[in-house]
């Protein structure tokens, strides 16, 4: 592993403010670190892309938390996004509210070297993308009939690539950025919510979040670096209750789902363009969770069972086969906070650990049997585990009688994570665990380098190795930006010279938890599989990443908050990315300029 000292110059901001209060973010802005409340329904998710997907988590508790005391820990002290929580129902009249945000991104990065498709595009030795502009507009309308019933919706009215370079030969992944398409529309939620004495009933298209979002992530929780992704959506019937009475510590949820879209399933078959003639996944799941919540922390457990099937069709023959998954997940999550003696600071932490058990015929499982009929392969056993924990401290400034007058001056935290890997794709057991892509760890290693290398490997396999009879599991190979089969340490620090200005830095040190194997790659001379560039798969050092950033929030009255920011990162790759000739992957760079408008 090569270590170096690199200075990144983030964008400087000059902001003229009419008064000090104008620079303060909207009160009650969400942090993205906690469990969602009833006002922010939770989504289902998938476990990982290398191993079969995990069933989604149960939704969060139905009761909204009480207003914090002046000295309580609040998650916005750690990460303040400027977002305002939705207004609650008015028991005396019907109300309508509309919230939303527009986000614009410019990204410039190194053109990532990738293994070229030897038959179809031997000259495509890089990703082909070095800069682009993308955007999304997300609207969240709500209608409350007094406090008797609510209709909740969310839609990305436009989303996509506006200008810049497009990628090439990575089409075996959703959101491949392979074409300019700024006008895409993506419905997210539309459901009816009916409160009852001890909880709430929801029916319709919903979303979910559990714990740290490793397995189930709604694509709505902000992180120190990077942007959230789509999240998971399902047609859901949900019952949530507090059996010990309204405001009690125990929250129980039961749900039944037909998955509309998540990281492993797509009901309409739009996850990979041009594949299977539009045939989609049929993924059904049952979910149950229990959460015990106190003032200083919470702990919970959920379990889910998922049955998923999809008919695959070959592009060059009449061959058909079914990809089938039957799996269960157990996930334990918790968090705590405590004041530091003497006042003025808090320590906090959270953790999540999950295990996935089951069987699947679409776990990546290497070259087909000698018969060549990959679609006749027996299902593999699924045994994968993953988890992460964060420990942090925040120094609080602006102490006073009003909780909204407090803010986090300095935040330091460290996150460590583990996802099991799979170095033998032919042994009949799938062990690879991949975090949900919306749980961001840094900017480059997982979100860019491993995401595109696994996408190119899947594209080569689908297009060239198994074009006549597609091999089960190719759709599950791309990591899509999640943490796939790796262990990492991610320290972060955030300093606020003023309440509206964040200066942040972080690092990622990571290595693979097993040999880094391309399950469909051509065997090396010694008979073993290589990594995603044909190199020695026994090299596990993924490298060191350094990140810097600046974020600013300017509240324009009570209705609109402007966001400005920049993020920059450099990755010093480890030996796990050496190619077949032993050549090292060059250092990788990324710069993002951010502009947002939040209502």
C-alpha cells in the first residue's frame, strides 16, 4: 500500500449576509443519522449485489419523537442538511403541504482504467467518462384530512445526466450514465396513512430505512460525503403499533410487500436497459420488526423473508431460465448518546449487524458446468454477514434556553465496517455481502472504482462469455457503489467556524475480506481466477482514500434554503487493483461542485 500526503484545495465561498440570523439553517433539519420517524416512512432494501439481495427492513416506529430538551443530543448537531421536517396534521382542518429540493452536480474525475471487452470493444480500456453534469428535482406533497387520514407522495420529476461524457461498456448496471437523459421521471411513494389508537396503517407504494442503512436504505438519509441513491420502493401493506401505549418505548411493525424497485429487483424490468425484453422481477416479502426506544438510545431487531423470481432470456438463442431467490435476514441495530460531564459536548454511537441465509440461483457462481448450460445450475447456499459501527463526539456551541439555538461546533467520528467476501464462486456457497449503495463510505473507492470495475466485468460476461445462454448471477455482480466484501476504517472530522458553514475531512483505509475474484473472468495460467483486471486475486489491499469538502447553507427566510458545496477525493490504490501484467492502477481523483435549493 502506498501512502502519500496530498493537499486538496476546496472551493472558497464568499457569502454576504444581511443579518446573522439569515445564515442559520431551518430549525429541525434532519441529520440523516437516526432512525426515521412516522413522518419519514422507511424503505425496503437489498443486501448486496454480489450475494443475493436481503429482504427489506421493517419501517420505523409510527410515533413522532417528543420535542428535545435544551441539553438533549440531537442528530442535526452532527450533520445539518438544512431540510425542514414535514408539518404535522392539524386536527381542526384539512391541510396540504409541498416540500422539495433541486440538486445540481458537476463532477470531474480520472478516466478510470478498466479491462477491455476483448471481442466487442478491445479499445475500450477506460470508463470513458472524465466529467459530467447531473441533477434531480424531488417533490414531496402531503395531504392531511385533519388527523384522520393522510395521502403521502414523493416523485423525482426530473433526474439524469444533463451534459458531459458518457460511460461505455458498463450497461449491466442500473444508472450506468451511458446516455444524456436529463428528463427522466421516477415515482417514489404514494400511499394512504390511517392512524389508529396505538399506531398507524399504511397502504400503497412506500419506502423504508433501518439502523445505519447497511441493508435497508431509503435513499433519503444524508452522509458526510457523497449523495444518496434511489433507495428501495415497494407496494406495501403495513401495520405499526406501540403495544405499551401511545408514547411507549416498544414499537412493533408488520408489513407485506411486492417490491417495486430496489438494488436487486425491478418489477418493470427497467434495471438493465435492453435486457430480457422488459421482463421484471416478482419479489414478495414479509417483514416484522421490534424497536425499544429510550431518551438516550434505542435497540431493535427485524426479520424478513423474501421470495424473488425473474425469467431471463438469451439474446442470441431461444434459451430461457429463471433466476430465483429464497432468503431470510436477521438484522440488529442500535444507537446511544450521552452528555460529557461538565456540559457542552456529547458522545454518541450506532451499530448494525446483519446475517443473510437462504438459497439462490443468481448468486455469481463462476464459469458454467462442462455442459455449457448455465441455466441448469443448482441453486447455491447463501451465507453472508455484514456490519458496521460508528463512535463519535460533538462539541456543542450556542447553548441556551432554546434547543434550536444549539449547533455542533466540532464533530469527530470513526466508522468501521465489515462485509464478508467470497473467494470461491464454484463451491456452492455464496458468502459475499454488499452494503446498500446509499450508505456512503468516502467518495471514490466504493462509489466509483469498485462500482465500475464490477459493472465492466458483468458486461463482458453477459455480452461475450454467455451471450448465447446467459449465466445466472450476472445481474448480481455489480456492486453499484456499495461496500462489497471488504473491511474498512473511515475516520471523519467536521468543523463549523459558523453555524451555516461546514469544513470536513475524512479518510478510508480498506482491504478485501477474501481474495478479490471476478467469478466470470478467464482463469489465470495457474488455474485460479483473477481479479477484475485479470491480476492476482490474492492481493487484498484496496488502498487509502483522502477526502476534503466544504458545505454552506443559507436560509432565505423560512421557506427556502440554498446549499453550496464542494467535495474532492484522491485514492491511492492498493495491490488488489494490479492488472494481469502486474501494472498498478494509477491514483484516482474526483472533484464535485454542488448546488441545491431546498423548500
